């Protein structure tokens, strides 16, 4: 972009707007280069995508100013391409089957927007021959197939250099404290043989044979089920504070009797295992020493009431259908109107609200005017479409808005829908009054307006970056071109925009200023509206990675037992070391921001103790504890199928709502994780969550916008780190394998 364009832009807008747009595009300006052919000052660099199951792969980055994707060529098992780049650091990303990803096998780092991107440092060096040496990105992990994978020292050093160049105090990343070194030296050493390959298959829960005779007695009546867990108390330590509701009286008696009965044996009840457990606990220097304890047990009130009465039969927690409930549900329907200039995070807010309300039991859907525009007039349009002086385009915009609103009202009239979110600018009082009248004529519902007000240049840059990569509007443009066009679009709305005011509009509304710095509420009543207000007060629009991983393999995992509070196995201890190295490579202590959350259970504490020993604060959440298996705690799935076939089949048929006897259902877990999810949405820095399979199933499904019914069957294997970054248009997802 030349200087004349900036000058013309300043002539069209006031001086303040001119300064803003210059700041928006100045950081993105790059010379036009022919990067697919050799040239003076350009060096050949080879890129490839080797992850399996990809049908198409493209690449874009700072070398082409994040312009149109450059397709990679398929070569037997991988996609590859050679580009000619100038010397320096270049950030880039792959588009794999339409989804943006970075390659976890090569170096990556966060950019100024909070996104994780791969990078390559192109050296200004020639080989001894006539041609330039071919350069490639540095691999992050070295694998030889026999030993544990190791972090590539060259990648670690290169990442430090990049962080140092982007940091105002680069030396901070290389500092280490004496207390950190001492704590690491005090950890027990692990001298083990080469590990067996990690089993990444889903835990075997189904497919076990159930004898019909065990379900129906000889007289045709159901036989009472017995819950006898053949595990010694030393083999499966009870959960902290949950013994009375995790075990029935019969089970506790049976477990106590095992200690005195030498004829009863179990793989878990061995003196060697007991000594191993005592040794691990006594040698641990941390486990809870440097952690903060957070939260309480938020199991539902109904569950606690039933447990106090001694009830331990399984319960399918599905809402009952009744005419009264139907009437209440119909009367409680809600229409949300989003208000704000372009680039203020409305689309992100709309999708966050719809997802959260749906997961909390209020089925919600977003209707985005931009999506209707792309369907009706296509995506190959520029800012002139929003010019208020263009009467033809104004009529077309009215047609799009009316079509979108009609569909939103129709959806709200469906019985199963509780809330609809109408995502458009809705910039004037007149437009908002028209919307209210149209909705009132065609349906009965409550209406709430949500306005996002923000003049932050940084937020606009983040929004434009996200739109450039994920919106079809700017797929063929560079980041610089997208910034200029998008600011023109904002300018078309600026003069006529009317912010919501209680003196002018007698309607319920919530005004969010600067992403939660201030919140104004007007006539906001009721439970659902209050929850929406609370969620808006805890939203963070800036992209930040969330890292999810299960604890290392535990002793109960090796025995395929449910629940318990067992320590890590030798392989699990190896994963704890690998996870520490992996995290410290990308978030070196003490001067990088990373929050670490874990449960209160032994195996997660052992997994993060090396991370905490480096001086990293660890927050322990009671809500992150594994799903409570009740009287099945400590049993194998084979034992449950044999001794309690009715419970086994009930869980198999409805895993989402099935509640373990005296335990929890996945629905219970979803509700107790709500404060964790709310806090997660508030965080403005990366977060590492080390938890359990059921917990991570829920969090992963929530963050990737899956239906709640899918979460009980999602496979979250051991010894894998999943990185997700929630965004307005999609959730970025990359799986890492430190072992």
C-alpha cells in the first residue's frame, strides 16, 4: 500500500481516524515479493505437512502478508512446497482441510495477537557451491523410535531467541532462581528402561458380555445387584472428603474384610504396591506444597439430598415432560440482540453465549447477518456495500436483515429452542425499535440488547487478524488490504451510530465497555439474564491457548480400574518429566505467563509437581476431580458387568445422564464445571489444565463447540497434550505427543 492511499483515507475521515488506520496497517506493511521463484536476496526454504489424514493443505504467513493460501503439493505421504524467502524470521500457518493449524512437530511461538504460529529463521548464508543451501523449519522433538522423545535443544534455543527479540527484557527468560534449582534437585530420580508405547486407544467400557441369567432370576424377577469391590484400601486411596458418598456401607465392609482375609487376592492388593505407594508419597517434595486450593464440591443439590437419605440406586437425570414445564419453558424464551460497530467482538460474544447457554440446558442458536449476506450477495464485496449514500445497497441490506430476523423468530417458536441471538450492528435507535416491533408481532418472548463498546486499536487489530484468516470476506486479500477495507466499513457506520441510552430507550440492555472494564445494566431481571450478565463480565476476547492433558498413567490405569486416588505408575512418572520439559520449553519460568490448574487428586499432583518445583504456581480445583464413580469406585468394567449388570447396561445406554450409584453423572460434572469454565473464559493468558478423562471430555467438547451429548464418548488418551484456542469463527485445535 502506498502513501497516497493513507493520504486519501485521511481526507475522507477526521484526523483521529487517520491515525488509527495508519497504526492498524503500519505494522503489517511488507514489500511485494515473488516468493515462489528464485530472486536476488531470496533463499530457498522447504515446508511440508506430514500429519496423516489430510486431503488439502495450504500455507500463508508474514512472507506474503497473510494473503491468499499457497497450496502445497502432495508427495506420497506428505504435502510440501519450496518457497524463496528473504533473510529474517517469518511466521506462518497451515490450512489443513479448511482449518488453520500450526505444525506441532516444528517450532512455534505466539504472535502479537496471542495466536500460536510456526516460524522459520532464514539465514543469510550460502553453501560452498554455486547454489543456496535449502533451509527448513527446526523440529521441536527428536524421536529415534527406541527411547523417549526429547526436546530439540536447537528448537529451545531458537524459541528463546524469538521470545527475546519480542520481549522488552529478553534476559528475563534465561534467568533461573536458586530455589527453583534446589527444588528440582530434591525430586526423586527415575531410572527406568525404555518405556512401552503409550496406549492411545479409548478405555474399554463397552462390549462386555452380559448373561441374561444375571439380569433375570429363575422366577422372572430382577435379582438384587451387589457391589463388592475387591480392592484393598491401600490400593485405591479414597478421594479426599468424598469417602462417605463414594462407597456404600456394604462395600466399605467388604473392603475392610479383605485386609483380614488371606484367601482373597487381587492384582491391586500386594505388599509391593503398598510399599511403592508409601515410597512415592514420602519422597514427594511438593504434591500440594506450592499450590492454591480453590473451590468446593458443586454436585447438584438433588444429588446431595438423595445421598443424605442413603439412596444409591442409579438415576437417569433427564427432565420430565409435563404441560406445566412446557408452559414455563415457552414463557421463558429469550431473544438477544447484539449491538455495536464492526470489530467490537459481537460475533465472538454471540457464539460464546449460545454455547454456554446450550451447555447449561438452555438450547440457543446464533443468527449472523454476515452469513446471510454471504449467501445472498456473495463474499466478493468491499466496503462500498455499507456506504449509507448507496440506496441500492441499503435496500439489499434491509432484505438481508429481514430474512435473518424471520429465520430467528421461526427458530424461537420451536419448542426445543429457548434462546436466539441476533448478530448484527443494530446501530440506531430507529433500527432497534423496528426489530422490537417485528418480534413482538410474531412471537411472545423476552428481549435483551447487548452492546459492545470498545475503541481499543489492539482489539481492532486482533479482530481484523481473526477475520483475515477465518472469514470468506477477506480470503483473497492481504492483512494490510483487509485492515484498510475493514476500517472503511467501520467509518460508514461511525457517523450514524447511536449507543444505547436508558433515557432514550426503555428496554432491557447490557452495555459492555472495553471488554468488561465497565458494565452498565438497565432493567435486567431474572435468572437467565443475570447469568448472561455474569458471563459477559468474565469474557476475554483476545485469543489465548488452552492446554489440556490427562495425568500420567496411574496404577489404577494399569489395572483398568475405575476412579480411585492411586499414584502414578513408572510410565506415568516418565510422562510427568516429559510434560515438564515440554511446558518449560514454550513457557520457561519465571518470566512467562502460564496458569496451571489441576485437581486435588494424587495422580494429577504428581504429574505437575516438577512444573511447580520450577516456581510455577499451581491452582488446585475441587471441581476438576474425576467423575465420582460411587460404589463402583475401584472396580473394573468387567467387575461392574459381572456383579452389577443392570448398572452396566443402564450406563451403556445413556452415558450422559446415567448416574453411578452414590456417584455422579456426566450431567452432574457439566454443572459442577461451570465455575471452572467461567474462570477459563476470563483468563487473559495461557492455561494448562491437568485433569482426568471425564473432566477433559467435558472441557474439550465445550471449547470445540460440540454437543453435550457427544462428550461421554470423546477419546482423550493418556500422554497427549491438546491445545485449543477459542476464536470468533472457529476453535483452533492441535494435538501434541510429548511421549
